[in-house]
C-alpha cells in the first residue's frame, strides 16, 4: 500500500478523491471553505432607507423607483408591501 496517498472515505465508506499528498487535501479544503464563506455575506442596512417617504406627497412611482418592485400586492395592486429586515447598519430589503 502506498502511504504517500491520502484516502478519505465519505459517510457511506466510499472512497473520495485520492490525493497524492495531504497538502492537496488541505488546499481543496481551503478553496471550498473560502467559496462557502464568501457566499454567506450579511446585508448592509441603511438608516435612511425610508427617509424619502412623505405622507400625502410620495407616489407609488416614487416608492417603486427607490425600493423596486413590491414583495406582494393586494386589492388589485392598490396596496403594495415590501419585506424589510434590520441589522446594525439599519433597514434592508429582503428579496
């Protein structure tokens, strides 16, 4: 048996790629970890996200231009709703 090869078995006992050196396995682990972590970024909120709203003056078109298409619409599109969440930076839209 060649001891220069690292053999990794999955949870079912099947052999996973045989790496010639442990450093190749470490390199793959680092690349996969970076790829997964880079996809999990937190949204950055804005404290002034809704500051453009003014009662009796802001139109539906103003809202759509600032926030985009609504998450839901009711009563024949008369009522538009947006999903918002908040982090340390302020509010952000949930898509």
